[in-house]
């Protein structure tokens, strides 16, 4: 149904995401509806029309329509944020029982008093619990403080300055050190490399994981390449899951790479499914063990998006040889981790079954946010030629690819109307997306009503940038 009338947008109506905009020739019509989470499709009449098929006159008409909507949004003084993948308040509240769970009992089943010093590798009970998350033996698992990023940084710094197998193996003995970085990828991985002056080489992310033909070719040719970053399940930001073949080929990299090559396997979203049918990842430790490359593998995880983001537990796994060397390095920094917090998590999460039930409660909270984003993108932009996006079955992000050269423009347009997005380029090393296409959307933290409003505004920005771009090309 097309409505040939214009209504004012009340700020509170837009914030609730219950506006729907219609296009009828050159007239913009904005009316309120009961519970809509999308803006009705511009450039869509009875069926989608690809933007490249529109004439200059048609594009000019559509630009005027979208510009009116954009300017109307600017008047609303929005304050919306889709920048970081943080758990929302409802999610962290799921773990409020951590407070008081010990009930004054600070002794583990094995008799350890967690209030005292020691235990650099973490509590035996915590190692056993989180080894199941990483699919590793407990003796190959170390449980630390609250930050897996800190464990990653320490591992890289240790390999760089002291060496995984003693000082002769230190990467820093070389004039240059290089790392392979699948892109789009995780900005904090790239920040570690940049801070430590490690040169980053991009490799494309495919639906099956990193482009392994490219990875294998590069490591064979260049012994200065010392590592590969990986987020194997629900990759940040694409939400992809590594295929069995990709895991097999990654596990064999230690056989073809230069000396002291490492796979940094950041399994940050190992249990963070949105749907029960989400794909799993083949246990990489078992495959590395089969190929004799266990010394080339470091795995990481944490409960940051399971319990409390700022007060969780981080853990890692590698060969017993690697962990022994790393513990010597860590001993100069700390006498031991926060074992009280580790015991709290052991008592609260208890076993894999309890953890799975807990994560189902997380999924129930954030799944509507993801579905709102994906349904809106599908309804507004499918077959329009103005972008494509991932449809993850878990994790914390949706990856959106605008037309080449427009990501920065879209982010700037959104910022001008009060919608904060992750800066364009953040998903690439040195903040340099060579095609200027990728934008990471993070829908977990805002209230659902704000997610609706933000994604509606985002779509308007994508349309405005795309239409103006096509007009410039056709004139």
C-alpha cells in the first residue's frame, strides 16, 4: 500500500523504531505503525530495482527523497551507538549469582586455599572446566586473570623478546617480523602487532576461513612470517566458521613455515551461538597433535562474554613445553592469578551442561537484536546493489560491505545524525581498508528499541551515500 501524505516524526516514535517510510514518486511519506523494525524500502516498488539500472533522473528523485529523510533524522538529536561488541546489562545480570556464590568457602575440592599466593597456572578445577571449552587436556591449559587479550599480548611479547625455545629462537633476533592477518578481522589483534612493530600482511577471509591458498603460499616463501591470527568460530566481524579443511591446513602450517611459527587461535566465541544449528569447529589441538605441530599452536578464550565482561576469567592452551616456558616469563610479572574469581566461576558454571544452559539464556536476549538488524538489511537493501552483509549464526557482529569507496562516507553520515559506528578501516591492519567497504555492526549492547532506530538510520545513510555515488559516476 502506498500512502500519499506526509506526517511529522516525533523523536520518541523514532527512538522506538516504529516508523515506516514510503516512497511514492517524488513524495516522501512517513507514518507511524505499531511495532515495525524497518524503514520500508526505497528504490523498491513491486520488486527490487538494482541501483545501476536507474537513470540519472530516477537517481536524482531518489536522492531527494532520502535526503529529506536524512535531514529529518538529523533534527531528532539521536544518541545511538553500535560501535563495540559488549554484552548488554541483561546479559551480565545473568551472572549476578557470582556475587556470594562461595558462601565463605574459599577451599577447592583438592584443599587449596584460594585466598593465598601461588598457582601460576590457575586452579586445577578451573583448568579442567575451561579445557572443555577449548577441547584441550587440562594439563595443556592455563587459567589466568580476566583478560585473554593480556594472555595474547604476553605470548607474542615472550616469543618476540625471549623466544619460545630460548633466546636463540626469539623473533626479535631478526631485522623484521611479520604476521598474517585475515581481513576483515579483529582490530585488537592488529593493535598488538602494531604496538610491537610487527609487520602485518593481510589475507582475505572467505566463508570457510582464511584464504589458505594464499596463507600457505606466503609462509612457504617468507620465513620472517612468524604467525597467523585466527578467530575460528563466529569470526570477528564476519561471523564465519572455519571449515574442517581450513582447520586441517592451519594445523599443517608448522610443517611448511619458518622456524618458531605460531597460530594464535583466539576462540573468543567458542560457545556463543545464537541458534542451536550453528556450525562447530573441528578441535584444532587434536589435528595439530596428529601432525606433530602442537608447539606451533596457542589457543585463547575467556568468560568476558559469558559472565562479567570486566571480571571474568581468561584461559589459554598450548603444548606443555610452551606453557612451561611461558610460565617462567609470567613469573616475573605475578605470583599468581585471582584464584578467588576462578573458584567463583568454577562453582557458578560447574560443568559444560550448565555452561550451555547459561549461553542459551544469552542467546535469547541478543537474538532479537541480530534478527532486527538482518531483517532490516534484507528488507531495505537486498538486490539493491548498495551493499552485502553477513548473516551469522553466533558471535557478536554483523559485517556490512558498502560499495567500494563508501564506508568512511557512510560512517560520517551516521555520525552527523547521532549514530556512532565502528570507524571504517578498523577491521584492517593500520586502519586501512584498501577498498573502503567494510563496516562492523555491533547490535548486542543497545536496547532493542535503540538497535531498531540505529539500523533504520544506518540504512538511510547507506542509501544516501550509494545514490550520490552513482549519480557522480553517471553524470
